[in-house]
C-alpha cells in the first residue's frame, strides 16, 4: 500500500464519534482541517455517491493505515462502509472520501489531545473550507439519518 500521506490517489478520511446513548455526533478537527491526511484541493466540489462503483478503495485498509499513522490501536476505528463521497476538481483526479468512527462508548478526549486535534460539533465549523463543510453535511446525514 502506498504511504497514505504521499500517494496521488490518497483518499481523505473524516473521523467522527457518535455517542451511543445520546447520538451526539462529534468530528475530529486537525490544525490543517477536517480530513486526514491532508486538505482537499481548493477548487474541489463534493459529490455523494449513491451507488458505489464496482471497483473502489477498500476503506478498512486505509482506515487501518490511518490508525497506524495516528498511533492508535486499529480496533478503535470502525469504517462506515455505506458512506460514499468524492471530491472532484478540474486540477486533480477524483478523490475518494471515507468516513471512520471511533467505536468507544464515550468521546475519546485523550485521543484528540494525543494527536493535537479537537472534537467539534457540526455547529462549530467556523473557518472550515466549503468543500469540507459539504463533507461534514454528508457525514452528518449519513450518521444521524
């Protein structure tokens, strides 16, 4: 597998946590933005994929690789396999966007601190790029229903 942070076809991954009893949804925000490992192109537009293509990136492999980069046990992240989105840009090839959630009962505050990130709700999105806001909206709709 190519290095997650250097391959041109690298998918972007949004990380979230849905509280098991209240369904409160939080997203992990990094200093560079909402998606790992890097930003989307500035001219990107986000499109939901209602039907997964017959050939696509296997999300579990990339999520496991991301867990390794963040120095997290692989079992802490669960892939959301029904989430399908792509970023399209006139200057880049289409970029797959994946969604993974922390499967702990309570919000893992210590993990955010360990990886220099913060947990935010969808209403705390000041300063986030429009394409990332579109990804958050799709992820919120997917997770909450």
